[in-house]
């Protein structure tokens, strides 16, 4: 009886006539709509008073259920709620099949209010056998055009549908891997059932099924099925956070079964339809790891189509996505030489792109391809010279000129390159031609206004009364102002690209141009048999260099030429002046520079190969590592460990913990003094985005402290999740309080607070102020890697800079660099070859990234004095002020620690 549902008892007047069962049947069969309404009310009252009336069920189904009367339908819902629906053995009555069909028709009724009323009624049903056939109809109501239907569909039916699916499918999946370890005889049956659940409608069920399937078997068919399930979830799921989580799962699957998932690389690329740039970046990274010689052509075709779409799409991060695609194609072409020839010419169309980072990536790609694939050099240089006049960026021009100077190896290519460079410079000498244009503009101005000079002379002799009442002669040099206006107009006129960049003050480009011309002349002199042509090129090159220097010292340049560029151009002039005397100089220009770049490419290949080998190296699992006790062991868990245990250790942060007892004790912070009535200390446990404070409170008095509570407040991007509750603390007893604080950015935060309690026999509250807890930024910063182009781009973009002067007793430059890297958790981007050797100065770039995706850059420039002391500075840049200041403070403290 306790399991049965209890209903309300309604009092009936004893004088009223109680209709018999036959009378009720007759009224339902032959009565009018009004009579049926009254009969249904009597039936409901009788049933609520404890009379089940099971004999009336078929008459209600036959004569009341087909009615379209709204009141009767409402009473019918009340009847379905309270009528017995099961037989004494607990099975659903056969008649309920008709009821289920009628309810499904009402859920598909064109009248939205009938649908809504039926959905509300279904909230009160508990029979799964009756509800399961209605789930598709309830789900379709979620997409109804009317808000009333959608609102009711989002209530219990949908909730019940999800609960039913999870209870019936997802929850039983959890113990399956553990059960298979204990009893492997049912493994095949489990696998077949989970394979069927991969096609479930619920995303949660599909995710759990794919995860559990990988815990049961590593068969290729199962791996492909699980990966396909993950990919489908990523594409169909709208939440970007869910997409990123599933992508991480897919990446873990890729690391273990990369060769099995090669055929799914195009399916993974379908994820690029997502507009989120982080989802696209992660999907491309996974896909590129799966590219092989069998599918590289298809991947390149797909990426080229995506690249062409970026030219037409109006997307907020379109330039960043285009740069990402270019880098991906770059990686494929370097790894697989057979596609390099197909993509290099396509990418070179983007050299004239207004998006500077994308064009820089393209020229870096072209430079690497032309070095690694000698058979493509001729076609690449030819295509590069064709696009020479379309380049808009000085950085891209510098890369293009270096390629031309290094890889134009025959007379025809050198003459064509010379022709394009001359076309990009325009008329030579630059200063004389610009001066002539200015003089012609002044002559035209004078011819149009012949009386202009007389008018200006009259104006210049006018008098002006000053503030003190005296007279002053006002002179107006309108001719000079007119000349400046003409000069600005000449600067703003349309000019060839190289000439325009030089006049805008980019004389670093001028020094690269001088070096390129020197290489071309030296190489032409070595292979040409026409001395006259060689001398002509040599003279023209010297004229161009002298012209660049002169225009850099004139008024036509926006900025004067810098000393470094001046010295570089002058050295090239001197080399061309004595072209046939010094062979070692020729070797430096024609061989050493290319060999230096070849060594850089080789070092990058070795670094990439070492990183891949490190990532693929499987951890050795010993026989005693299979049993993992979370409470006692912090060792890494092998592949065969329980997935539940693995998830739990990850969630609690124990999987990444390698701290010994001493380092744990260093995280204990004393919050109050030993003489305070209440002593408190906290253990600060930092776990990714959370900070867990485990506070020990000791009552040092001989009295009971009532309503004792600890109150925390935060400064910075910290947020207290929940406030600790109040407690009563007995004399000389202790209590442990835990508080969780959320962290949202990488900035040094401060936690402060106090302890409040009531003493015995006093009405006033007592307060003990706590010491501040400073959160260490190093808990959120990890070493990372980026290439030189990305570093320079971020260095230019980031606006916050903190400069720290070097003040240390360390006398070794490399030792100081290592000390700073260890103190700041930053990695050194400068190659080891550039740091090796004995030298009196050192300059290196460092980079780190926070767990929140924030970048931190640093450049260290130090010099060793004659007395052995190190001087210099460390410059830190970041997008936010907090990281720059916090890292600067960390470096200052690290210097004092060894000072």
C-alpha cells in the first residue's frame, strides 16, 4: 500500500443519489455532450473516493475519447491521471495502447493549445511503457512555431525523455569497462550493444558510448566508429566548449591510433564549417597530424577551396583564418614534396595581400620551399618576379629580394630580376627625379598665378599690434609653405612599390636591396662572358645604392636614413668597387648566407622531429603500475588503468602532482599570529582554474567560540565560489574550513579576510584580521613555443611593456639566462647555435603561455663587463598589464635571491 499513489478524498452529500455502474455506462454511451460531462465528473469523484471503476475504462475509450469537446477532453485528462493503467501483475493494460495512440494524435494536433494541454498532462504520467512511444512527438514539439507549445515541451516531457535515455542507456554504460575487466566473457555482447548506442539521438549517450567503446577494445573498426561518432558530435553540437572538449578526446584517440584514422581526415576537416577560430585551429592541427602521402592531395584541394572562400566571406576573423590555412598548406607542402609544386604558385597569389601577416607567411613558405626543393627554384623565381609589382609590404619585399639574390643562378634569371627591380624603383637617380618633379610643379604653379609673388610681398610688410601695444612686423613665407604643400603632394603621388617604400622611410629594405644587387652582380660576373654587360650592371647597382643614400638624407624621405642601413649600403658599394680583388668577400655573399639559412631549416626540422618523437614515445608501464591507489600513489597511470580512476585523478589534480612533502609545506600560509585568540593557517592548493584553500582554525582560548565564521574577499580576477558556514568551536579544539576560489585570468591576485566570532557572555562580535594570501602567477604560466614570425607579430601587437634592469651577482651569461627561464617558466626561442660560443654579450627571446591562452613575451639583452659584472635589461610584453607587471616582479625577486 505504501507504494500506491494516494489521492484526495472528496466528501459527497449522503442525500444525493449514487449512480450505479450500469447507469454510468448508459450515460456515456447514449448521453449528449453535456450529459457526458456530468457523468465524467461523477466518475472522477467516485474514483477519487477510492472506487477504481475498472469496468468503465472501455466505455470511456469508446465514447468519450473521440469527442472534440474541450471540457470533455480536459476531464478525460483527469481520468487518465487517476485511472489504474496496469494489471495486478504490474504490466500495462492492453487498452492503454489505444490511449497512447490518442495522446500521440493530440500531440500532433494542429491546434497549439491542445498540444500544450496534452504536454502538460504528460508531466503527471509515470509509466515508462506509456511515455516511450510519445517521446518522438514530444521532441518534435520543441521545434513548433508557437511559443506556447515549445514552453510546455521544455518541461517534464523533454526532461523525462532525457532522463529516460540516460537511465536506460548512458548510466549503465559507466560500469561496463570495469565489469569487462572482472569478467571478460561478456565483452563481445557489451561491444555490440555499445555499437548500437553510437547511433542514439542523445549527444550525451553517443559521447559516453564512444568513450566506453575505446575502453573495451582497440579494434580498427571500433576506433573508426568512435572517431566518426566524435566528429559527428563536433559538427552537430552548437556549444563551442563542447566542441573543444570532444576535439581533445579525438586528439587523444589520434595519438594512440594515428594510422587507423587516416581515412577520416576529410571528415575532420568538415569541422572547419564552425565559425569559431579556436575550434578551427584545433581541428586543423589534428587533421594535419593525420595527413599521409595517400590523402595529401585531397587535403590540399580542400584547403585551397577554403582559402579561396576567405576572399569572399565577410567574417570577423577572416584574416586570421586565412593565415591559419596558409600555415597549414605550408606544413603539408614541406612534409610532402609532391604537392609543393601545386600549392606554391597558388599561395604566391597572396603575396600582394593587404593582410600583412598572411603575406609574410607566404613569403616564408616560398623561401623554405625554394631551399628544400632545388628542382622548383626556376619556376618559383619566375613566378615571384611576375608578382613583384603587386607586393605592398616592406617585410614581404625583403623576403622576396633575398630569394631573388640567392636563387637567380643564370644570366637570364639575373637579367629578368634586374628588370623587375628597376621597374619597382622607377626613374634613377631617385633624388634628382623627385627634385625635378617638385620644380615642374612649382613652375606650373607660377605660370597659373603670375601675380602671386607681388601679393605675398605686400602681405609680408604689414604691421601687427602685440598684446603690450607695441608694433611688430608680420612676415609670411607663403612661398615656403606652398613648396611644402607641393612636396607632400609629390610624396603622396602614386609611385612604383619599391620607390614608395623607400620614400616612406623603410631604409632597412634599402639595405636588403643593396645586398641583393651586390649578390646579383657578383654572380653575374662569375658566369657571364660579357665584361661590358657586367660593368654596366655594376655601375647601375652602385648608382642605385648611392641614390638610396642621397634620398635618405634629403627632404623627400619621410624619415632620414638610419646609421645601420647607411653602413650596410656603403659596405656594398665598397665591395662592388673592388669586385675582382677579394675572393673571401664573394664567398660570404654567394655561399655563406645561403648555408646559414640551410642550417636554420635543418635545425627546425630536427626540433620538429624531436618534438614528434617525444610526443609519440610511449610511457613504460611496469607490472606493479597496474594497480593504482589514489590515496597513496601519484604515479602516472597506464593505458590499461580504469577510466573512472583516470578521470577522477584528473579532476582532483592528483595526476599532475609531483610535489614532495617539503614543497607542500611551502604552500602553507600563516594567516594569524600565535598570540591571537584564534590561530589560523591555510594550505593553498592551485588546480588549473580553481584555488582550494584548506584553512585550519585553532581555538587557543579556554572558552567556547560561538558563530565562528571566516570571511574572504578577493582582489584581482578572483571570485569566491561560496562562503564558509558558521561553526561553534570548543576550547582548545580545532576545525578545518575549505573555500574554493575561481580564477579567470593570469594576474597576481590577493585574498584577504578576517575571522568573526561571538564570545561567551558578550553581545559584541570579535574580529581577527587575516594576513593576505598572494597568488603566485607561476602556477598559471607554462613554457610554450612559437616561431620567429609569430613572436615578432605579437611583439608589435602587444601594448604593455615592462623593462627590468639586470642587477645580479651571477657572472656567466648563459647561467643568468637559465636562471631567468627557470624563475619565470618561460622557454627560450633563440636557437642553441646562436647562443653557443664564448661572447661578451647575449640576446635571446623567451615565450610562455598561460592556461587561459594569454601570451607572455620577453627579450633579454645582457653584456658582460670587463670586471665580470653583467649589465643589461629584460623587456617583457603582454596583452594585459597584469602579466607584464607580475613577471617583472618575479624577475626582480629572482635576481635578489642570488644577489
